[in-house]
C-alpha cells in the first residue's frame, strides 16, 4: 500500500494549549492510527510555529528572550500530545536547523523563478493572526474600530518588504481546485476559497523589517520571512526537503494537512502558490475542520472564563474518555459544543455501560464458567446474524467513514454493533443457560468473544489504551491457553464539581 503522510497545523505557542489544539491533535492521531491499521506506512507530524511578531511581543512582556519562550512553550505542546497518546513520528519546531534550511531554500527557489520583488508595504496587519488584510475585508468592532475578519485588532503598517507575485497564481489555483475535487475538504471550505479566488489575488508581503525574530531572508539580512511562509514550509521540511532523498520520494506529496477552518486560506491559497512557484508538487488534500465551542454553543474566551483546559479534563477523566468524547461528539465538518457534563454522560453511556460492560461481563463469564478458555462461536442463525452485523460495522461502515474524517459517523456505526451485542447477551441469557444448557452457554459466549475482538480492534485508533486492555485479555487466551482475569477497561466516570 502507498505510504501515508498526515500533518496537523503547527501550533503557535504564545499561550498554553487549549482544547482546540487537543481536538486537532487527537483527530490527526486517530487517522494516523487508522491508516497504520490498514497496513500503510504512516508518517505523522505535528509541532510548533515559533517565529513572528506575536512571539516576540509575548517574550518581551515576560522579560524573556524569544528563543527561551519558544522552547518553554513548545515543551508544553509536546507534553500535551504525549499525554493525549498522540503517536506522532516527528514533533517539528520551526527553530529546528533543518527547517530554517528548508525555508531559506524555498525562498531562494521562488526568487530564482522571479516571483519575489522588493517594495514597500502599506496596509492593515493583524498581529494576532499574523496576517495582512485589505480594507474591504475588515469589519467594524463594537466601538467602531477596524477589525480583521476573525475579529482581531489590526494596525496600519508601513515598511520595506519583499513581495511574492501571488497575483500570478489566481487562475492556476482555480484550475487546480476544480480539477481536484478532494483538494479542499469539506466542500463548504472549497466553495469559500473558490469565491475568494474569483475576486483575484493581490501580491503578498512576505518579509518584515520591524522585528528580527524569524528566519533571515537570503541576501537580505535586515529582513525576516513572513511567519506564514516560514511556518507552512514545515510540511516539506518533515518530508526531507530540500534534500532529494528517499524520505522525500516516499512521503511527498503529503496526503492531508488537517487544519482549523480559520486558517484554510493560508493552506489552500498561499501554500499551494508558494509550492507552484518553487516547482514542488501540491499536497493531495487540505481538510478544514470546525471549531469547538463551550457548552451551549458559546465561543470560548478567556474573558468569559469558559475556555476548556485539556489538561484539566485529562486529569479528571483520563485520556480514553477525552479522546472518545471529542471524536464522537463533534463532527469534523462543523462546529460543536463540548463540556465536562457532556463528556461524562457520553462516555458512561457508550464506553463504560455499553462496550466496557459487554467485554467485562463476557470475559468474566468465560473466566468463571469455561475454565478461562475462549469457546468457539455458535452457528445458530442468531449467532451468525450478530457476527455479520459486527463485521459490517467494523470492516465496512466504520472504515468508510474514517477514511474521510467522519469519525463521529464511524463511531455511531460501531456503537450500534455494540448495542446489538448487548441485546444478544440479554436475549440469550448465558447465566441462565449455565444451568439448563452449558453447551449453548459456551456457544453464546464464544459468539460474543468473536464479536468483541473486531469491535476492540476497530476502536483502537480512538481509545488505544482501553481497547488494548480488552485485546490483551483475548490475546492471553491464544492456542487454548487460559485467559487472564479481566478487569474493567472503561470504568464509569463521576462528574467533578468545580468546587472540588
């Protein structure tokens, strides 16, 4: 099978990680684990975007050097990924020497193409977005002040800058998007970008002289690269650019960049244009997921005090619970509300009471009533019908949904198969058959065992720890050996009140 290269957007570490960072990292990890389970050689990269004016200002406010702040904050994001069991193959930092080399190489290649020229930039700039905006893109704030389309403050900027001839790439980008229907997903994001392109593109300022925390522009030591040109190049760095070696040949073009919907423009217009200029093949897909909202559908903000801290949720409820809840609760195509009460309700109903209980009571009965040896599945119609429903959910429905980031839909098919198993065990009542028909009891338990294994294997990408516990008990019974005594893989949760 073809190798598979997936990336998250690299996080800007001028503040602590929030639940949105966790959501994207988990989603990319679920896809990476899913693709590995299909037998693909996966390269999965995440990391931090450490240059730019925001970082320089944050470091100054803290009385630190930018490099010191970058290292301190980057470590927080790496720890978050590790705590979430995100199975990245590389955690890249834009301060890494090989990345600086890659960014300067792509710059020089674009310059050699004739796509860079020196000029003066006058216009609106958002420090928070690290983005330039035209006058007609601005919106009015509550006090009448000018704001970016994201609602962030903008300031009038005048400075010498290198420009990229982005205007040359309007039609090539439109042509590429239309010729490759899956290039921008979901379709709502694609339609937004095509509408933006229809208005034509203006040349883009790609260097700054008002600060020095960035990658130095080749041949222009007074200039540092526009942070987005530097940051976007990380995806090529990870695949081995600019060295034309086996890693590059194996993993480029990237299969998918998974990013938030607010930065789709940078990834679907600026990045492809840079790559076209540099003569590099474009990534296969950019997927722009929705945002997480606080309970009740309210946007999270520090001033409202409703920002969800992933570290707090991890400490209170565990990694499997958080991973399952985020992938189950929110469809990737749209915004979704999250909160601790919702997490506890969802995880208890589905992971603990349904799948966890199914595995625990089945394997406990095997351990107690079958000399701890896994019995064979039954051959009655009810047995075969259940196993077929489980097979279809695990081998067809869930994979089909997961392939296109439909994690919530895939888990829905999975949990319906779990419910079918619970209905079967209640109907067959193996605890009663123990007295009346022990042979049939063994067949029923064997059928359930045959269902639990594919159910556990299918959900590994979402809940790797708990699913591994179930599979470990099953694996202990290979070749007729006695299984280990099972312990609950998904215990019930209790809502932690804030006062605690």
